[in-house]
C-alpha cells in the first residue's frame, strides 16, 4: 500500500491557500521561539477571534452557551481554547493537542564566566539534542528575567538584523586530530556548550588590574539595557535558540527550514483550525497548546499537570453542569483527541534507520501513528482499531491527504508524546503530526504540503459530531 503525494492533487486555489498558510506559519515560527512567546501570540490571535479570558468569565460568572469562546492561560506557558458546541458536553468534546516548547539550550542560574578575556554564559540543554549541532551557528537569547521587585523583564537579542548574535565555538580542524577520534555523542559534551557573549574589558581609571573586566563590562551593559544585576540570573528563564527567521527551502519553495517545527508545525495549524470554526460545532472544540513535552510533560505547565482537567471542570460549571466531578468524568471519557507531534520524515540519506512501508514521507500528508513508544511499544498510547477507522473515515470524507507511520525501525529507538496522558481519562486518542527531516536539529525541515494537510485534517476532525 502506498499513499498519494499531496502535491499532485492540488487545484490552483488550494496551492494559493497553501502558500498563504505557509507564509503565516513561517512568520509565526520566526517570531515565536519559546513557549511563552507562542502562548502570547496565540492569545492575541484568539482575542482577535472573539475568545475571552476564562478568568474574567469566572469572575463575572457569565454563563457559557453554544458558540461561547474562552481561553485559559497557564502561567503564560500553556494555553487552552474552547468553543462550546451545540451537543451536551457530557457526550464528549473534540480535542486538538500539541506542544509549544522546543529543544534548546537554557542559561544556567549562575551562568557568567570570564576566561582569557572572553565572557561566556554557561548553559544546560533542554530536551534531546545532538550537542555537536549547536556549535558555530548564530544564536539568539529569548526569555524573561524576574526581579525581586515583582517586575519581569523580557529579553530578545539576536533576531533583529541590527542585533548582535552569540556563538558556541568549536576546535579548528588543524588541531582536531584527537577530537575527531571521539564519537559523535561525546565530541561536544554538555559542559562545553558555553555561549560566547563578550570580549571588551571595562576600563576603570586607577584600577587597571581589575579582576574579570570583561564580565564587569557585560554586567554594566546588562544593567544599562535591562536594569538587571548578576543575582537576577537566579530568577531568569533565558533560552538560547538559533538566530534568524524561518525560510522557504528549495528552488521550488516547497519546504520550510526553521527552528522549532517540533512541535509548532502541529501546534500552529491546531490553533488555526480551532480559530477557523465558522459555524458553531456540534461537539465542543478544544485546543491545548502545552509546555514541557520535550522533557517528559512534567511540571505545572506540562501535560501531566491538572490544568487541562481543571479548565474543563470550570467550563462545565459555567455551562450549567454543576460543580461535581461526574459530568467532568463523562465529558472526558466520551471525548476524542488528535494528539499531534512531529513524525520522523523518511530521509533517503539515512534510509537504513527506517522501515520503508511504515515510514512518513514528505508530501504525503498528515501522518497518523496508531502507536509510538520504543522497544516493544513501551510508553505508547495504542489507539483502538475502531477509532483509527473513524479517523480514516473523516479524513477521507474531507479529502485530506494522510499517511500512517512508525518512528523508525522497530529496535532502533523511539519516543513518547502527550497522548498517553489524555488517554488516562478513557478518551479516544491517536498520535498524528507533520513529518520532519533533521528533527531536534537547530534547523529542521518540513514540506508545506504536510503543514497544509495538517491544517485541513484538524479542521476535518473538529467536524466529528
Ligand atoms: Mn521533540
Ligand atoms: Mn515533539
């Protein structure tokens, strides 16, 4: 069985819509490189589409009814959007879920170091990265510094063409005889990921032997620009990401090279499908954009927190279902979910890692994974055959181009997603997503066709009655 190539099926109108959607996505990806930035931008789009903050709705005890649109932000790092449908909530809702955090390097709490007239920020990588991929590229710093007085300073350096950028250095080839004997896992180790951030010493008259003058100069600049001091790094969340915008890739502009396709190539189209509902859906539509997937969905803003359950409980109460838990349990058990995360795109350069009949191919559309996991489906959510059949039906009815895949060869490795966490409520959940080349690399590649088919597939899913 081979699946069709989406590009061969498009009408000129669809190609135009595909290009428009891709350019919106590329702009979103270029602007939003952290979970906080993604959530802030998503809230702007939601408010423009008539979504109200759930906190305000609770404060005013405004009743929710079919067509009501509300959003709930969890510390600005994860977000839920809900549009109430015409059917009773206890019959279940349609859920789109994806994550907005991406692999990166985080700045340590005590990060500044001066060595031989060079100043560095020390880092601890976040998520699974091949460390050798992060050297000798222009890097940017995005994030926040929370000060003791309660103010929070936003930082974004390295994105404007007039901004400086940062870098992690590598050893010159001429002296790399010993280094090149190391294996790829250890050639750059975690403690070598030090970000070069300054070189000019602070000159203080009468104190020519001042200790760490480059660090002193750096701290002076930070104080002038952001009004922060060294101790403020204790309460900062600063993320180091590849600098610069996402770009069209290929002579034919058929692909997009960008940072953070994992998992914004799924979370952005999920968000847009939710916002694009033009008539009130039968079943309530809910989209969740979640943080911390790359490190196991832990913490208050990860999928394992109670934020999702609590938010649905608030919606039920405001919609007149009372404050007990039975309606909530019925609602969640009867729900359907597309848990979206990127798939490994088949890469001819590394063909031996894939099983070609069950691989995701660029251009063949939204990819469904009945199960994920590793070494015998370990850690997987395994969707029911009956649910897979329902999904096949709705995708085919809406002429969505889709394919099925496993991550790679059975014994080579694997990975988990947020799917199993939602499945705990007894709801129907299946993994799906956009195929990516060079997943978790600083610059990842996707096909515009798969992005567009994800958007179309999510819209089709939200019509499930
Ligand atoms: Mn990932
Ligand atoms: Mn992912």
